[in-house]
């Protein structure tokens, strides 16, 4: 994955952001959205930690990794699914996920 440095998010970070967002929304449905605040906070924390670790592992300095983790955590922590929205499309584009299959 030689061109990962040209992407804002590493592809694994994109997977974490969209995956946690999808799981968090799925967890909200059975509860009738009664735990939406708790689920949003947990999604934020899990996404922040995951994206930060991935970005650091693949070459970002602490500052940029923290910024990227914060942006991803906000996207995953908002109480509605971003998959299928402009925000979800931006995450896909910024992480290079559409082209990941070609590179594998």
C-alpha cells in the first residue's frame, strides 16, 4: 500500500470509522434509542482510540493522528448512521477504501 500516505485516513481507519458507526446505530435500534447518549459516547471513544492507533502505526505524528482520530470519532459518535450520506462518502474517499480491493 505505497500510496496510503496520500490519503487523509489510512484505509483501516476508514473501516473502523464506518464499522463502529454501523455497529453503534445497530445497537441503538433494539433499545428504541433510549441509550443513544451512552452509545454515542462509547462509539466516539472506541473510534478515537482505534483511528489514533492505526494512524500512529502507519506513520502519522501524534498531532495529525489525534486530529484524524477526533474527526473520525465525531463522525462515528453522532447519533445517526453516516453510511450512505455525504459524510460516509467523504470517509470512503479520504481513506481510499473504494480502491483498496484493486490494491489487494
